[in-house]
């Protein structure tokens, strides 16, 4: 099965994808799309950048287009994602795929948009597809403004982040509400709800926390190390903790990355590091929790457009972002969690391109990186900075 048509995607969507020169499905798309088109739920795990969004959107939208007749009784497709930026990206993808489709409205329900305006939009536009974050979806559902009884296709994107501490309370309440709706549907004899949950890492803990929705749902997965091994080079640069910022400055000057995403584990460090880079005349922007929506949007636009060659971000702020052309990912700390490493590294090496993952760490962090190297089956190459160049460590 080498084309989207071969796995059951409608010609109209095949044509839309061709506009972006997307002609052949990825491994995860070949695995997941036929399953969902058979109205079977699935939890699927695949590395970042492998095309998970299209894997659920194409079958979800096809189901939606086949079920638009009759009076409006609420949305048919609901996509729940943890961050505002990811929700916006998914909404943009749906708008692209549905371009020129009259009568199929899509709404974005996220916390940064005025609540009254969203309620008015739901009444006026009668959206068949909705994308939102758990907090806003839960609020509107509890208010009775968002009706979920006739939902046919539910997506939980970045499922592990939806069950992380910062989202867990609202996501659990939303899952319980949806579970009650499902039981009512069953007693009414309505069609089953198709559920797609995905992430680069879907742990047993995540599945347990979402058990009301995912109990008995099959897990599908691809080789999560495929991209890590084949498309991404892994480098390690030793630096004492107090000198990491200077080491970062020196590396950027030596490597001259076209577009570098820099991770720091603490949100309050992102702004500080960005200021240091800017003082060294490096075009950099920051992305961290607590930023004003306008400032976040401006930072992302500067990075996407190339006006800022470096974006310094916390893990949560960058989660789910799809920014093309990232040549280097640079981590200023190394933890013990292999899933965190996978998510960070997966920001590069996307869409068939090569990328470089650079870990800058002290002695303790280098030992952690060595352990991750074994767990993930990758090869990490020691590097050092010498006379303005990145060279193999001696």
C-alpha cells in the first residue's frame, strides 16, 4: 500500500494532500488509517514527526463527511489536545483539508479566547468538528453549551501530556463526562464512538488514567527508535553547570544552525537564557509558561519565519509544536526519562529530513545520557568546541 488511495482515503483528500506534496502515507498512517476507517478505536504510539495528526484526521473527517445530513445535534468530531498552540495547528490542518467544503464548520475552543464569543459561535455556526483543550471543553460541556451526545469520533492528541499533572484534573473530569455520555448512547442504541489516542509515548499509566475511554482499546505502535537512529545525529558536549550558557553561545557561533530549538527544564530559565543570547547579538526568542498570548504568538512567528534563529523553550511550552526546518535541538539539561528525550529530539529530523540533537551537560548528566543511549539503542557522539569549531572530542 504505497498511496493514500490504497488505504482508503477519499480522492478529495488525496488531492488536497498533493497540494502540499504529501503523496505517500507514513508507516503510522498505513497502520492506523485503515483501522479507524473500519470504525475501530485505537491507541497508537509513534515517534514525533511521523504524521500522527493526519493518521487520525483523515478517517475522522471522512466519517464526518458521511454523516452531515439531518438536523444539527452537536459536533461529530472532537479533537482534544493539551496546549493552545497545538490546538491551533490542528484546526489549521482541518481547515486546509476541508477547504471549499460548504456546510462543514469547525470551531476552536481554547482558554485564551473569550468565553462568551465561543458560546455565540457554537450557537451560530453549529460546528461539526471541534478542536479544544480539556479545560475549555469541560467548562462548556458543564454549562450545557457543548453537546457531546451525538459525537462519533473522539481524538486525544498528546495523550500522555493530557494526563500529566498540569492537565490531569480537567482531563479526568472530561473523560468521566464523556464516559457517562457513552453509557447513555449505548442504552439509546446509537453507533459506537470511535476513539483515537496518540502520542510519541503512551505509557501504561496514561492508559490507566484514561481507562473510562480506553479500556480494551488496541494499542498500535511503530518503532519509536526508527527516526532517532536513522534521521537524527546525537551529540554530547560536556559543560560545567555554571558555564552552560557560555557553552551554548559558543556552540551556536561555531555550528551556525539554520534553526535551533533550545530546551531548558525550568520555565524561568528560558527568558534568562534568551536575554544572554540576545546580548551576544544572537537572534533569539523565548517560549515559556505564563507568557501573554500575543507574546507567545510573536515568538513563534519570529522563529518560524527565520527572524529568530533560536527559540528557547520549556518542555511544556514546546509540546506538540510542528515547526518545519528545525536543524538542531539543544538540551541544556539531561534527565533520566527516555520519553522526555524522545519528545525533545523529535522536534528535528521531521518530514524525511536529517537533524542533530545536542545535549549540553555536566558530569552527572553525561552519565544519564549514557544510560539513555543504551535504553534507546542510539549512538551519542562526544563533541567539543575548539578554535570556533565543533570537533570530535579527544
